[in-house]
C-alpha cells in the first residue's frame, strides 16, 4: 500500500478506480483545503525548479496555475481578478523581462 496523504486533482480517484485499484479519500474542510493547497503549491514549485526540460517546466507551471485558480476562489475571488492585479502591478512596477538583478542601494 502506497500512502500519499496529499491533495489531488478531482479526477484522480476515478482514474485509480478505472485501473482496478482500491483507495481511500476524505473531504477536506475549508481550513484544511487552504492548508493543502498551499502545501501543493510548494510541491509544484519544487517540481518546476527540478524540471530538466522546457516541456517538463511548462507542465509544472500549468500545475502551479491550476493551484492559483483554486487559491483565488478560496480567497473569494477568481483568476481574472488575480490577472488584473498582476497587470496593474506590471504597469506600475514592471515585470521581470529585462533580467535586472539588484545588487545594493546606497543610503
């Protein structure tokens, strides 16, 4: 028996069942759900960091994006609102495309 104890995508139990395996799940309450989404975000970011190819990196970024969608919802919003906030910050403070690495600032 392999123990996972982690948040999984909604269709994973169906996929496991179709393979003929048995499984156990539980429904998380809201506090547990937020905690596990945050844990999952760390997991997916680490998988992105460890990706060896562009294809793997994009797969992991897609997983991160899925979690961001869910986190926006638990915070009473949606991804579109998060994207609008991102755009406003981009206009005001810029993005990261110029690859600027700040070394120090004199007082």
